[in-house]
């Protein structure tokens, strides 16, 4: 049975965000399985930078780019006017990005990206719903994806709507009654099923929305053969080379705090076990607010290096060529079920993960231990010091990933599991709620 599938995702190439890879891999493998796949995404603007993730165009996959704002018919014959309009828009989107936090604080939980939803309703909803659709799948965030999914479902009652959560919606904004009401009246009332990345998030969503929930983790997109080759190569390092720790991606100061690592390194330097020349922590990423404050507060300038945004291939190479990939996450209860996509990039880099913040019994902690892909330090300075001392003394560290277990998390495998759920829903006329 071939399916007609509508994917609704704000993140799509060329937007360089970890959330881009999940829907992209779905479209890739479902179209290969014979499905007709249509992707509805936003037309990328300066606000969405960086925009340099150049993934291959997927044969047979239709991508509909919806303008961020509704575009009225304008006379485009004047080249100078078009150039001026483009420049003004770029400046406007940059200002929106700069003042997003202030706007949210002043207006409440307003999301600027809701304008993409408004534009879709006005310009594309009728055309989309005129088509035959078996499966609707929207992936959060932002919330506009689920808002669009709900509107399509209202007009396509025989289609099955799967609401995907990489992160929590209203639970991440407990003071926003508007978000809670939006989520309940859309996903809670209309979705046929929920998909999410971990059992922890699944439990929360099931309890709140009273809807069938299926766990489809994030993953990596390389073959089993490539995976075995990566781990077959023994990782060696020069004895005199500095210990190299790499962090790639966004840092949210309220949930991702490198302070425990800095404290451990400072104590090793103070006790003369290490010098600042014998260790370096690299940070790659365009969105790292507060990082300089963390570094200054801990006097870590002598052994840290901030690179800012780099091409995706450069970030992957940095992950491969380091001694540890640094994973930061909060120990707060609402974060215990999180399984960030960054974890799976690190998983197949060939370098061990140094996890800070996540408890041993969190989703991240359990996966790292289960797959034997690194070290779960929680916020224990002494544990961090022991790992660094061992690496300095021995020039290597015990690291034997379980390749068979890791293989479960390939994006191809996870896409097939979700496709099988679609077939089940189609045959059985949905899931019982």
C-alpha cells in the first residue's frame, strides 16, 4: 500500500538546525518506500539563519515553501524597488531575531513564527486540502506546525494526523495558559496519535493529552557498514597534544551550563595536574547566548575557544577529531526525558561523549550507558577530573561502543518504524483513543 503523506515542518534545508534532519530523513526514506511525500515548510528568511545546510534534493518529494508573511501582489518590474524591498526585509528580520526575547516578555508567549501559519491558511490551505492525503505529520516546534496540522485535519477528517514532538510545547512554558489551551484544542482534540523522541516525553504527553503516543527516537543517517568502520578504527592521540573537548550547537543558559567542566579543569590547573596549555574546550555554534558570561565567571578564557557558526561539515569534522564531545543538559525534572538530536550526531562521531548535567537515570544518561558511547558525569566535578586525569596519564580512555545497539537508532530504521505505524493506522482506520 502506497501512502500520500503530508509533512509539516518549519525546519527544512537550508536551515542549519538539528531539527531539520528528522523530517528530511522521513521524506527521504518514505519516498524511497513508494510514498508520495509533500513537505510544507516556511520560506527561509534572515530570521532563520544560518542557512547553509545544503542537503541533497529528494527526487519525487514536493516541497511547498510558504512565505513568512502573506505577500500581496506587488509590481516587481522595478529592479531598484525589488532590491530595496529585499534589503529592508533582511534588516527587519534581523531586528526581530535580536529583540525576540524582549517582544516575548512584553507581549507574552507570542511567537513571531505564527505569521507563517497565518500565511499558510490564507494562501495554501485550500490547495493542500484539495489533494488526497492519507497521513498528516507535523513536527514541533515551533507551535505553528501543529496549528497548521490541526487546520488540515479539520478539513481532511479521513486523514490520520500524527503530531510529532522533539520537545515539549506547553510544558516548556508552564506560565502560558494560551499555549496549554492551544495544545489541548488542537493536538488534544484532533490528533489521531502522538510521536515523540523518548519514553519520558511520551509519559508526559500521554498523561496530558490522553492520546496514543509512540516513541520514535532521533537518530543518525549513515549505514551500518559505515558505523562499523568508524568504530573499528582505534582512536589514538599524541601524548604531547592538548586534551581537546568539543561542543557543537546551541547553548541555552538556563538548561545548558558548562560550569561543572570549568570548575573541574580549574581545580586540575590549581593542583598542577594540568596546565592551561594541556587542555582546550572548543565551542562551535551560532546561537550560544551567555557562553561568554560562563567563561568569564569561571576565568576559563585561557583554555576555551569560541568559533561561532561554521559549516555543518566543519562541525562534524570537529566532533570526529576531538577527545570528547561535550553534551550539556539540565538535571531539571522536565528535561529528564529529553533526547536531543545532537546526542545522535555525537554517537557516530567516533569520539566519546562527556555528558554534564543529565542524571544517570535520565533518557540521555541511560542511552549513553546502554550504547557504551561515553561518560555520564552528572554535575560531579571529581568524576570529570578522574576522566581527564586518566586520559592525560594513559593517552587513551576505555571506549567500546555497542555497534549492534547503536544500529537501532539509524534514521532509516526509525523512519521504517514510523511508516509501519502509518500503514497500521490506515488499515485499522486509526488508533482507539
